[in-house]
C-alpha cells in the first residue's frame, strides 16, 4: 500500500498515522521527495481500511499494491479450488459443466419436460428459479416453496443436481435441505448480511457479479462468504450494465482470465442474462468456452413464448441440443471436454 | 403499451397473444402497415409483463407509454405525499429537512458530541449507521445493537428523530421499536424480499437509489414497498456510478425534477456519498436546494481523521455549521425555508 | 416510427405536424385511445428528424421501428459486402483476415523486422500508426510522413497491404496515394467532416467504434461515409468504456452477431485495444473467431518494452506466432479458415 | 510518479529503465520491500509516458502523483485565467456570462429575432451553430458559411459577440475572421489535429467535454491547445453519458469545483445538452450558478417546435427571460453577479 501526502502535513497527525500503522505490524518505507510525501507500507495491509487513511485532509492518495482479499486470492492458495456436487466437479481441469433449465419453475409438467430434455442433451445440472427477483411487484414472483419441491422431484427422476437462487436468509433451511448449489443473484451481490450467513453453511454458493460491480468488489463479496468459513464459492459472470441499448447487458469475457489469475475459484458464465436475446446465447456460450470458463449456466424452456419470465432469452430444447453438440466439440478441441 | 411485430407472425400465436391481452381487459388498436405490425394497447398495462410478450420470436419491440408503477405514480395521486416524524414534515411545501450525523456510531462520546453539534447548528434529524455495509469483511462492521442503543440515547437527549440503515429483515423488530426512519442502502435497493417486509410496517422508509439503477427501477422498488401497504417512502439520490475516477459517484441532480413530476413522493439528496469528498459536499448540498429537494442527509463527524468509516466525506461540526447558515439563507431565498 | 402524444395537444400544432409528415410521403395510422395519442408512421422514415418531432411539448415519445440508416442496412442490401484489397477479400465467407503490426512505426529497422515477422507467422496485412492520437501532447506523436514512407517500404518488401490511421483531412492525398486501408480511430468516429471526405474516395475505410458510442451511432457514422458514395466500410470493434478499472476497455463481442444482422458490412475485432494487456489478447482474439468476426487487427512489436506507444498491449513476434497457429486451427474448426 | 514492480524483475531491464528515467532528469527513491518493488520518481514527470513503463512485463503498476498537464495546471499558474472578448470578461471573479441562442442558425429572421430577444433579456453573447455535427447524414447539417454570415449580421446589430462550433480545420480562416469564440464540440474533444491547429491562433476556444471523457482527458485536450501557444481556453461541461435513459446526459456538476482546483481556466456549463429537455434547463442552470460556474451557454429559440435541430431542449424567449431574472437574483445572492 502506498500513501502519498502533502509535505505540509501537521507533524502530530502524521505521527499519529505512523503509530497506528506500526501498531498493526506495518513497516513504513519513506520515499518522500522535497515536494511530495510518499510512504510505502510493508506487511499485511488487508486489515487496513483505506478510507480511514484518506480521511486525513493532507493525504492525497492511497493505492493498494496487494489485493484486499486473502482467502479468495491465488497468492496464498495457488492450486485451483474444485467444487464437488455428487460426481460432478467444477473447476481445475475438470470438464466444463453445463447447467441448464428454465428461468422459473412454473409447473410439474414444465420442469419435468425441461429436466428430461436438458439431461438428454448433455446438461450436468438443472437450474430453475423458485423465488424470483422481479423488477415489478405485479408480475410472477415464482412458485416459491412449491417450486423447490418440484425441483427436488425433477432431481429425483433425472439425478441432475439442482441450482436455485436464494433471496433471503429466511429461506436458508429450505435451501440447505433441498438445493445443491445456492445462487446469489446479481442484485444481492452486496447483500452482506446474506453473504455472511451463506458463509456459515457448507453448500456451494454460485455468486453472480452485480450489474455494475468491479471485479474487486465481486471478489470481496466472495471473501465475505469465505471469511465466515465456507470455501465453496463459484463465481458467475452474467454481463454488466453499459450504455448500449441493443443488448440487455454486455458480457465481460475478460473476467475469466483475470479472475483465474487473481483467485483459485471456479468461474462460470451465464450467456442468457449476459445478452438477453436467445439468438445471441449460442455465440456467447461458445466464446466463453474458448475464454476458459469452468461452466455455463443457460436458460432453456420447453415453450419460451409462454414462459412466465425471461422467455426472450431462453433457448428451446431443440436449440439447446444443437448448442450442446457444438459446445462439446469445441471443448474437446480446446482440450478441456464437457 | 405498443407492440411492434413482423408481418409474417404465425396466425395462431398472434391470436394467442391477442386473447391473453384481452382476457386482462386490454383493448387493442391495430395500426399495422403493409410491412410492419403495430398494436396499441389500451387499458391498465401495469399488470402486463413486457418480457413475456418479447418472448415471441416475431415480436420486434414492446414500448411502454404509461409507467409500470401505480401507487408511486403522480397520475393517480396528484397531491404531494408528506411524511411526518414527530413534528417534522418531509415533502410538499414544508421546510427542507436537514438530517446529519456520522457515517457510523462509534461510541457514546462520539454520537453525543455530534448529535449536540448538529442539533445546535440546525439539523432536524440525526443519522448514524449501526449495521454497516462495508465492501471488506475485515474492516469495522458497525456497533450493531449497541449502536442502535446509543442512537436512542442521543435522541433521548437531543429530541432529534433518528435515521439508520437496516441491512436484513432479522433486524426488523429492533428497527421498528427504536428507529424513526429506516434507511434502505443503495446496495439493497433491489433486495426485493427486504422491500416487501418493509412494506408491511408503517414506519417511513428512506430508499436510496442503487449505484447504477435507472430512475424507473428505483420507483419500482418504491412500488414494492407501497404495494404491500406502506405508503411512507422517501426517495434518496446518492450519486450514480460512472467512468469518472475523481469523484466516488456522480450526483444526478436532474432526478429531483423528474421524480417530482413522475411521483408524489418526497426526494432528498445525500451530497456526502454523491461526491465522496468533504470539500465537494457544501456545493452539492446548496445546488440540491436550488434543484428543489425536500431534504438533505449529510455526514458529519467530530473527528473525521479518526472516523471508523467514510471520514473522507464527513464534514467537521464547524464546517457543518457554516453549511447550515448558507443553506438556510439559500432556502429562504428560494422561498422554501429549512 | 411511432409518435405518442397527449390528448390535449393543440389542434393546429397537431395538424401542422400531420401535414409536415404527409408532405414527406408518410402515411399516418391513428391508434389513439381515449387517454393517449398514438400515430404509426408508414413510409420511408429515415429522412425524418426525430428531434424535430420531440420539440412539440405535447409529444411524449418518438420511437423508431425501422433503422435510420439505409445504405448500411441489410434490409436493402441482403448480400454481404466483400472488401477487396489486392488478392485479399474481407467479409462474406472469405477467410478471416489477420492484420498485425506495431502500434506506431518507430524506425526502418523496427517496422521491417515486425513486417517480416508477422508475414512469416501468417498475417495478411500490416498495421502501423504514422499519425498517432495520443492523450498527451508531450509524448511521441508518430513519425508522420516518414512513418507512411516506412510502411510503403515494408509493403514493397513483404507485399503486405498496409492499414494506417488518418487523423485529419489534410492527410487525405498522402493516404489515398500510399495506404491500402484508411483507419478512422475511435476518437474520430463522430468527426463528421472527416467521414464525409472519406466518403468521396474509393479506398476501404476501417471505422472503429467510439469509446462510448452505441451500435446505432456507429452505423450512422458508416452511413455518413456511404451516403457520400464510398461503399467500402469495414467496422471495427475495439472495446467500450465501462466502470471496470482492471481492463482498458470492455470487449463487446455481441456486436459481431448484431452488426451482421443489421448490416451487410464486414466486422473485425481489435483485441489489443479491447483489453489493453498483452496477456488478455490471445483469448479475446480466439473468442472473436468463434463469435464470427471477418478479421482481427492485433498489435505486435519486436520489443514491446521499448515501444514508443502501447507496449503493454503488444504481443512479441514469438507470441503472435503462437496465436496465429491457434487461430488458424480454430478458424478451420469453425469452417471459416484464415 | 510511483512504479511498483515484481521483485524478480530482470536486472538488466530494471537497470535500463532506471537509466532511461535518470536521463530525463528524474531521481529515484527506492522504497522496495522484500516482496514488492517500489520506486518513487522525483522530478518533472509530465514528459514521461506511463504506457512505456507499463510495457515491461514485470511492472505491476504506474501511478501519477502529479498531474500530467502543465500549462493548464493551477500549480504553475495560481491566478485565474480571465478571457476577454470585447468588454466581456470570463473567469476570475468577473460576472457570470450568459451565452444564449439557437442550436442552429436557420434564417435571417430567426437569428435576428432570437438575438434581439436574448440581448433584451440580458445575455452577453450569442451562440448559434452554422456547421452542425448531426448523428444522421440525412438531417439538416447547418447553413454553413451562410450561417456564419447571418451570425455576423446579428452581431452587427446587437453588438453581442458570437460563439459557434468549428468542425474542421478547413473552416479555420472563416472562423478566425468572423467568430469571437470558437467552440470545439464534445465529439471533437479528442480530435487532436484540430486542437493543435486551434493552439496556433489567439482566439478563445470553448472546449466541450466529451461524452464519456474523464476530467483528466479533458484537461489534456486543453493542454494540447495551450502547448501550441494559445492560452485562451474556456472549459465547458455539457453532461456525460450514463445508463439513465430519461435524460439525454447526466450533468456532472462536481466538475466546477474540481476543475477550478486543478486548473486556472474558466468553466462554463451547458444545461441544455446536459439535460436534453427544456423543462430541466432552468433548474440545471441555477444549480450551476450555485456550483460556481463562470458562465452558462443556453439554447433559446423563437419557435422550438419548428427548430431544425434540438428543439426539445430549447427555451422559448419568454422562458429565457424568466430564467435570466432568476439567475441574476441568484448570482447577486451568491455575491458574483451576472
């Protein structure tokens, strides 16, 4: 960490800052010039609150050299984290995992038909929303507990592990008992209270990146979960908000390389939300494989025109089968398999 | 609502859509040309899920003419909503309300000194965080219940109503019992589960705009609270995320006029978060008064250099007194008073 | 085009608008309801200035159904445009064209070594900046005319056509005489005066997307060139500006599919500027091939550490050879070739 | 400037970098720790190209402590720059200057009526576009030379100096001869060739901030003009591009304080483009006065409904008179006058 400051900083305040830092075990290398003050901080700076130092009016800037997360950082955990769900492994050099299913569970018939369809096409897990974060209170909010039950039935028949979004810590027992991977949605990425509670269970957490959150903020949210004791975090990029109106979001594909360099956690891509249009999903999914993702989570519906949510970005089962064939070939070509 | 579609839309699907709309009491005006299909939808379209219509592959676009919120809309509620807390009224043509206090409650001594200071300077309410949403799990997370108790003590002495942020529905009882205005932070603006629960109480809710949420999304979050029965929503703009690195956020001052036209709810401004630097707070606060805000919420600290959070954007009590004097004069000049 | 308006619009003004539209050959379908006015406009609306209609205070919105560009639109030109430079064809189903070379031409030795290196590795064209748009006036601004001469020498030896950025219409004669493809940089995408002048020559124009320009604005800039008579436009995505600080820009890969649907023009990708870090270039380039681009433009340097500009995002020749091998295999796999 | 680097940096390369820096007169303070390399650079770092240093693969970051502009910086020029046009002075503590007029000059009648109207209301200068940067080539492009002539006629009659946008260096002689302040539009903010040419004349340049340019980039564009010898630069904020669709742009009002701290140049605000809606202009203009701007540039039209461009954001003359009255009172209240 580097602190730059004005040379006319009050001596006592400067001394106060030095003492406070040294008490935390930080050594200070002074590289000040005649015109600018400059301290290099040596030691574990993750415990230092950058904002507190910036509060001194004579401090001009504080820059981190080392990352503010520890558990998530590859520096202290060089080998890849691999998340295991039943027989399926996500991360490391394990095959790319396809997770597929409807945006929302709508009925027994619907979830069963889709579950059978995506399994037959080669998906390894089933996604489906039971509690739905919808922008409007007046539209379908999900089947809730009934949705979870239907997902469990679908798993019983197809043997596909299930992924579903948890919206509140009230639902924690229900999810721990029934769901294999608990998803934290983009809008809850900085719901720190929920993150802490998810850190006290052992189930894998699929943590979506927020609509306009930086990679560092995203990794700090992973750190929230991990610092409470749950190391099983899967990162999921789902597109970020930009000024472009023709797509729902802009897929930030560079995150795969960046996140794999900075952390040891698996990274999966959601090409459905990242584009918002079913016609753009296949290309985004295939590009994600080339980018080195550990998995994909794709919206599939038996009847998108009648979907109660996100039909516009859902693939029909037939189209999903085509995607799987192309994806498997491409994965094999890149030496990774699916 | 306007639906545009391709002329080669399958007849049955088009018929299916028409029936579904008509069942909801919508009338359809057909203004299609030889090359483009165009339906104007007449009736209460707030119950229609735009996404569902877009799921038809032959639908090219769906555009709302009327807003998707009802309770928050000025159309059905022309007079200004006025929120009352003790003797203080927020909204309408009532005086502009100044809410001031530290980012976080840190100690009895700290909160008491600040509470006395801001009251003397003219603040009408006291803000203070007890539960703090911090990006890092390794920095100060707030005094939590102890913080709430200290706020209550400060209110007991100064008679200033208190505003504090609720981070989880677990804290609901504690907040309903002790806090006068419950704040929903920017990161929880689309925590729909929390919003619904806040809709079932009667206390005023101060709803901050999310970091990169549109005005319409913000008003839909207000609608979540109102649709559950709580009409007491105060909107709070706190700056949006842009590409500019020199400020923490960019204050979007146009929201005051826009939100007051679209809704009947009071709007207040948080110039501290909107700028992120104490030197920029005064100007932003005064500009907000000219823009017509109903209140201001400002961070004040007795010792910003030692603040456990956000010291960089906190005003010293002395500086806050100066701001209050200028603000009062300016408010009087604009005919609104403080 | 759809116009929505208030029902209390002044009759004469409404009549004035109707007449003005009808004079331009537009037919009006009236789909107004009791509460909202709604006109559907039928005919060639590309000549209509949306802003002018919005200027009526009683007009609430104007929405385009058809695109505002004609020459660039696939609607009126269904077959792909193929740009030919010597033997090389860009667009259609022709092989993906690799354009490579240094950010800036720096010396005869440098450009020759790089030209030979990229040719040997399989590049089909040579890029190199002679006039450089640099943020600071105090850093290297390019060799200018000498740079163009060195590029011509490199072409003479290697037979690689050359691509270079034109910064001003003053340079037009020099570029028309010497350069094979004239590049318009991101910062000049809406330099309409330059675009018009480039529309009056016949050489191919490589039009980069602006830092924060929408796809529609980009296509309108292509239309500026085409409307003056030059149909030879190649679109180049080079990343857009977002809030993420870890990458220089965010590559918007969805543009390939979108632009190919909306227009008939070739689309190439610049993975060097889109990421800003050489370590991220290969992945972005390969993902672009999967996304269906018609070409790539990549920065390569013989000695990036000593590059006078953009060394951070330049590949060494050795690394570029590896990229070419992977790219060729991947292109063959996708059935497109390079 | 601070350079951080990996401790395993190759010795010769590190030495090469040190020598190169020392040759430019820079002293190096070494504050490296056992794990991280850290150099503080002391001296005039404005001549150093940050990108070149980042090109070393072992350099992890380069951070500027001092600003990269010199002529524009207040550090070396503490007193305010005051731009004089006839009797009018812009900047320092001189009265706030109101510049008003139509987006485009359309006819003699139009410009004369508006010029007389805004003069009577209190405007000190007349704005009017003759060469218009329009997104579409198919809409009105301005009266061009005829427009300049009409502006000169309007000046002859009203004595108001004229401000107009130059789009190309071809127009330089015409503008130098006829126009009092040459405006560089947002889309040309980084048209460095034009900036350099404007640096070789003496007329004041009104430099608009680009749609998504940082404050530092904007000041570097000012530096381009100033480094060529023209010190007469006026900065103009006109709103930035964000994700919010309800306003054309988002006015970044914090720039006034920030730019006045960093530079000695006058800053004016364009509330018309910053909001895009005439109903929002007055509030934005008044807030800008409170924020401390040195001037305002406002679009006014005698008949906005018939304006050939930007009618939606133009004030009627009557409305402009009201704005002037409020603005004058508010300016007087703030002790600045108009």
